[in-house]
C-alpha cells in the first residue's frame, strides 16, 4: 500500500508507493502535485533527481523554480572530463588526471610520469 509520512511539513501529499520508480523518480507526479498545491519551487533533495538535467528543464518548462544548478551546469558537471576542465580553468584545485583519447601504454606512461606517483588507474 501507499505510505505517506508528514513530519515537519505544513502539508504532505503522496506521490506514489515506496518503490522509487513509482514515487521519487516520477517527475510527472512531482510536478503535478507541486502545481496542485500552488508551489512555486521544487527542491529535488539529494541524489535521485538533484542531478537530473531533464527534471530541471521540466521544472522550468512548467513554470516552477528548480532549487539547484541550472540544466547546463548539471550537464557539464555530469561528465568528469568536462567538469575537471571547467574547475581547472577556474583555478579550483583538482587531483591531476588524464582523460585523453590516446590510451596507449606509451601515452599513459608519459602522463603518469608527468603527474607523479602513486597513480590510480580507473577504468
């Protein structure tokens, strides 16, 4: 059955049964309930929809403020190579790494030598 808890909120609405695919990930239901209650914004919480570019765009399309980064930032930060490049260009300290297309032993050895050891290799 459906479970709906209300703790600190002034009002609570069930968006579906406990499985996340039937509730927390139902973007359509979340927007429907937000509009039905007169909400002006949606805070997506942490995880689930907080890093979902499509949900941020849906909120914008439906006239709801998405409390979080804009869709373009979500998209850029979703790609490790791009996000590290952006941070590096902004002088944010980052762990050195190599994300190039050339994955030959020679190139990887040269990159490891230029970064210094120890080196972690992640597939």
